[in-house]
C-alpha cells in the first residue's frame, strides 16, 4: 500500500492509511499499545489492539523506525485530531535505548546534537530555516543579483588578523574565509550585482549567546549602489523572509509557541537613527559609553529594545570602522555605513558604501597597520575602473535567532561550532 505522510493521513476519516516514521511516544495501557509515530509532517497516535500484533508492538522502543497501517478515525482527543486503529506493523529497526531523557543539561544535549535535533522544536526550526534561506535567494534574484560562489580558502588573512583560522596549505599557509567581501568587490566589475550565501569563519573566543565560530552569511555587493539602496534591499530581504515564513510555516510557528502577528509587523521602512543619536539615547538610559566607541551587545540590545523590528543605526565614527568603509562627504568624521540591530540579539546586518579612491583606501590601510602587499590584488578593483559601490553581510543565524525569539544562537543552527566545540 502507498505510504502517506502523517499530515495527509490525519485528514482522512474511516479509510485505510499506511504511514512511516519514528516512535515519538509509546505506552502500554489496558491491554493495548499506544504508539505515537512522527514523520517530518507531524505526529499520529496509532492504537494496537489486535492480539496478534500486541507482542510485536510491545517490543518496540522509543525512536524505533517503522511502518504502520490501519484505519484512521477522527478523534478530538488524539494529537492532530485523528487516530489509527493498527492492522499491520513493519518494523525497520528496534532502536537501542535512546540516550536522551527528560531534564538533561544543555551541554549533554549538545554532545548528542545528532540525536537531540530530532526534537519537534528543532524540526520546526530546521524547516523554517530552509524557508528563510530560499526566501533570501528568491528576493535578491528578483532584484537582478547574480549568485556567485567565492572561495572559502584564502591566501591572505585579509579582514581581521587575530580572528582568522590558519591552516597548512601544502607548503604555504591558507586561511578560512571571514567574509567574501574582497572577492565581491572585484566581482562587481564583471556582473555588477552579486550575492553569495556562504559559510564564514571567525576564530573568536567569544562565548556569548550570539557568537559561533562558523556561520552562514548572506552577502550582497552592488556596483553604482549607495547606502539608501542597501537599506532598501536589506529591508526587502528581511520582509520577504518574514512573509515566506508566514506563508509556509504557520504549523511550525505554533510548535515553537510563536505568535505570527509579530512576523506580520516586519514591514519597511525600519526605524532609523544615527550613531550620534544612539549615543544620546544610551546616555539617557544610564549608559556611560563615550562617543567614539563601538557598541557591544549591551548597548545594541538597549537601543533595539524599544522596537519590534530591527533598528537601523547609520554613520558610525570613521575611526572605528573597517578601512574599506567610505567616509561621509559632508562630515568625513563619520562613515557612510549602517548596522541593523534586532531586538534581544543586537547586530544582525552590517553594511557600508566602500571607499572607491585608491589613495584614500591606501592611507586607511596604512593607518590600520595592514600589509599593503597582502591586499594588493584587492586594490586592483580601485585601479582598473573603480566605481561607487556598496554591500552588506547578514548573519543568517542571528536573523533567525531574532525572528524565532530564541535565547541562544545554537538553537537555530543544526551543528553549531563554538571555541570549545567542534563535535559532533
Ligand atoms: O559585521 P561583520 O563582521 O561584517 C562583515 O564581515 C562584512 N565584510 C560583511 C559585508 O559587508 N559583506 O559580519 C556580518 C554579519 C554580522 O552583522 C552578524 O550578523 C554576523 O555576520 N556575524 C556573526 N554571526 C554569528 N557569529 C559570529 N561570530 C558572527 N560574526 C558576525
Ligand atoms: Mg559588524
């Protein structure tokens, strides 16, 4: 008999169905065995009452894999609103004693992540994550951007020296990419509007609820674009992600106990303030951070706390910005950049116009103590047909951490990597 997914089987009444999956719950009561089976679409209670099947059913353990067949009947009390009276069971494997029981520590659950990700909330998150990734591709392509894959191995530690993973590459050194930006700034001379969805690696020993050493970054770069354009495109991306999650993942939001109304509120334009205004707000709230210092998690969360959608903070002091960010024409002390700060998470997206002038960028590089030889190939983008351009990087996990109201970034990543964890 044809296999149905549980979601569909639950909708039938009085007919035979065959489903397959894993044992989500099993208990024996008054001569019957109640097996709750889960597949990717949901859970269904299957009641074994047939004497011939009972011995087989009694053998089945939590997380065993199986197929069950029987008549489905509507039943308000059953999970999903229907129940199966089982007439056939085919066991694929009787699971060994599952190591996860109730009330185990987070560290233990991370040790067995390959097993703990079977939990229903994690399944829901993985499905939403898939929707979100696809939505980002879909939206940015609709805006005329080309997907380009940058290398993950790089010959020079370009962005932040201390935070780069170094590895032996035959008889020389290579580095894991921290961002595709240097490649993108050259690619725009070929295809003008480019994007990538790539892993980024940071050898940071930050043990916080929003840092991982490996994360997926959605990066966008466009020739002829300015900050306004990047604000518009990045807002568009987040609004589209929210719209698609609402369209495709209402049941998953319910599993996670999330109110869809919150996602409905993600609409452009997002609120906007300058770094200077942000400092004033922080001071009013009792913070002592001096002007000219970059925000940490505490400041970012304080600023974002008044909003339900991300806050755009523009024009940070040039001095504390990366060398490639372009200074504001009217006030060169500030940069033409912005960060998006999301409630409870802080920075989720980092964007700027890039300095197109070779002399200006060289002088900034020198000031930052960078080795000009190492980035010489990158500077060719400024030597041969330099153009105004801008781009951004969005941390996919941080975006999801905010949208799905998770306390910790590990909750939205299947196999998160931290300074003290690269397994399983
Ligand atoms: O702010 P970052 O470091 O910016 C760049 O790398 C730029 N070159 C991007 C660009 O313009 N193409 O990183 C961008 C985003 C951050 O806003 C944050 O959301 C995320 O990447 N991010 C991290 N997410 C998780 N763990 C970490 N350790 C992260 N570091 C950055
Ligand atoms: Mg940043």
